[in-house]
């Protein structure tokens, strides 16, 4: 009996001890949960409170544990202290801040997605333990050592673009990567650590110092590869990457594109600014929709005739005279042929799907083949030999038209182009603006360097925001005073002596909010106390920046009444 009693007493004592221990645990747990979290950075605290929907009262450790996602981007955050309590965070966006030290993130081991774009991060060692990460962006920071990232073996997306990285050896362990961006580091030349990243689908290596592409030859799952602005000349390692749909090779040293013959899945190919002459390798790339070949040495474009799915083609800055191979490319919507040697554009008359066409900087005088291209919205013909604009009269869809630097005097064919938003006619022989009176949707009009004296036809173009009339023979600017949407007005090198109309314009709301008017090289009396100086003062008081010439101070940008008074030598404020 005594033994039984002793056993009961012992059991009771044990139970009492267990209860005490449990009580202590509960007390400790409660105190931890009730612990107040202090943030060193009020901007971070604000982001946390917004996510918690907690505007008042302390933020506790329990509150922080409830966070699963947090967007604290673009808030000016500099210090992450306090964030270490958010142990259950899975998605964290800290892009666009001023963060240097990421040490508090080291305890957030549940993170799957982390965005630290556009900060001041240099040391990524605290991130080495975040082995659950699948998506990590560290673009636009100050990182040079990426060795700690080699531990993040579950990463599928990694953006390290625009840092200071040279050595990428540690990345060879990240075999689950599907997207890798190393663009803009400027220092990477050895890409051999990428050789076994065979799951990669998208790889961006532009703006580095890469010459040897042989490590890429086994990356046969790639669908997009960007190698722009490197030092590449040999493309043979790419010949087996037959899943590629987008390939960017602009700004290299490529002369031979034979290896591209096998890349028949390509839909987008960029080869601009290289040393190409022979395009025969492209004849079998019949899925191409976009092709960029500007800035090469191309004269023969015959191989392009078979690329019937092209909708965008850039052949600018080459040596092309004959455009007849383009005549069957009827799906083209955008065609760039500026700065070539073209005189005859008759082969383009079949391209009725065109919406954008640039023929600037050629030797074209006859534009009649454009007559039926009624879908054109953007047309550049600057720096040619055009005199007759009548073929343009039917192009009623045009929004942007640039005819700078031709031999045009008669604008009457433009009168029907009432959808125009931007019209450039600089450096021609224009004197009569009457046909422009109907173009009431114009927002930008450039008539500089012509023979214009009468601008009355512009009086109803009330949607104009930018107007260039410099280098003409204008003395009367009264037609401008109703153009209250104007923000920029170039009147330099004319015969203007009276600017009262500009004061009326400014008082009616024109040129306000930092608007600019250029009055240099006119017949202005800018002596202290003159009416012109009084009017300039009024313009400045209305928030207008005025450029004019002063006999003592030279060219002046007048942007404040005080500055103007001082430069004019008149303490009265003119």
C-alpha cells in the first residue's frame, strides 16, 4: 500500500513538473508572438502595415509571421531590419529601392520569389541560404561576386543583368535554370560555366566581351538567345540550336551567316551592325517574321524574296539600289530602307499591307508607286529629290509624314490628309501654307528653313504642341496667338520685331508649364525699357522659357524675371 502511495505521489510530482514546463513554453511562445517588431526604415514599415491592413498599434512577430507576399517596391527603402521576422514569406518584391545590405533576408528561407532589381546591392552572400528560391532578380545593382548564388540549385529564373560581373563559374550548378539574364555586365568573356545548363530556354548575354560561343552548342532547348554587342564572329556553335525562335546578333563582327541555314524555326533575327554582304543563308529561314539587317554592306537582297512571312524588315544603312526582290513580300507591314542608293521604288507598289515605310536618305524623285499604299500610317521621305507630292493625296490614313530636305514648293496634295498628327517639311522651297489650313489634327509641324512670310493659314491648327518656323521670312506672328496648346515654338532667324502676340498667347494659356519660345536672330529691340523687353518679361512671368539674343550678354535663355532683370542691367525688373 505504501509503495502504491509513493508511486502516486511521484506521478503527481512528475505531472506537476510537466505542467510547469508546458506553462513556461506557452509563456515564452506568447511573449515571442507578442514581441514588438521595430523597423529601422519607416518606408519598409509603411509597406508592411499596408499589406497587413494595420494602420495603428505595434507590429508584432505574429503579424510578421502571417505575411506570405509583400510588395515593397519603389518606396525609397534603405534598411531591411525587421523584415527577418517574416519567416513565412514566399514572394518578396523590393525592386527600385536604395538597399545595400540584404543580411536580414538570410532568415527568410521559405522565399520562392525575390525581386531586388534596381538597388545598391554589392554583397549577395546573405542570400546563399535561400535554397527554396525559384525566381531571383538582382538586375541593375553593384554585384561583382556571384559565387554565393551557386547554392540556389532550385532556381529556374535568374536575372543578373547590368551589374559588374566578370566570373560566372558558380552558375554551373544551377542546372534547373530556364531563364538566365547576364546582359550589360560588360566584363564577361568566358561563358564555359553555362555549357551544362541544358534546360535553358532563354539566355541573354548582350553587352559583354564574348567571342567564343562553343559553350552554347549543347543548349539545344534554347528558344531565345541574345548576343548583341559582343565580339562574336564565328556562328558555327549555334548551328545545332534548332529550337531557336528569336536570335539577336546585332553589333558584333559577323561576316559569315552560313551556320544559320539550319535554324528554320527562327521567327525573329537581328543581324544589324555587322559585316554582312551575302544573305543566301537566310533563304531557308522561311518562318521569319522580323528581320533586322541595318548597318551592313548588303547590296543584293535577292535571297529575301522567299521569306513570304516577313512583316517587319529593316534594311537601312546598306548599299541597296535594287528593291525588286521585295515585290512579293505582301505581308510586310513595316519596311525600313533609309540611307541606301535607291532611285526606283516601283517594286514597292504591291506592298499594300504596309503601315510604316522609311525611304529617307536615298535618291528618289518619283513617288507615284506609293499612290495605292492606302494603309500607310507612317511615311518618311526626308533627304530625297521629291518635287511632286500628288501621289500622296490618296494616303488618307497617314498620321506621320516626314518630307524634310526635298525640293517641294506645292503643298496642295496634302490638304486631304486630315488625320496627320506630325508633319515635317523642313529644308524645302515652301512659301504658301494655304493647303495646311485643313490639317486641324496636327500636333507637331516643322516648317523651318523655307521661304514663308505669311503664317495666317496656321491660325486654326489649335491642336499644335510643337511648331517650327525658324529660318523663314516671317514678320507678322499674330496668327499664333490662338494656338493655346503650344508648348514649343521656334521662331529664330526671321524678321520679327513685335512679340505682343506671344504675350497674348501666354496669357491665354499657351507655352505655360515650362514652354519654350526661340526668338534668336530676329529684329528685336532688347535694350532696357524697350517694349520687346517688357513683353519678354511678361512671357517669363507667365512661365515661358524665352531664348533671345542680347547685345551685351549674347544668347540668353530667360527663365526667371530676376535673372532677366540682372542681365538687362535694370534693377526695376523692366
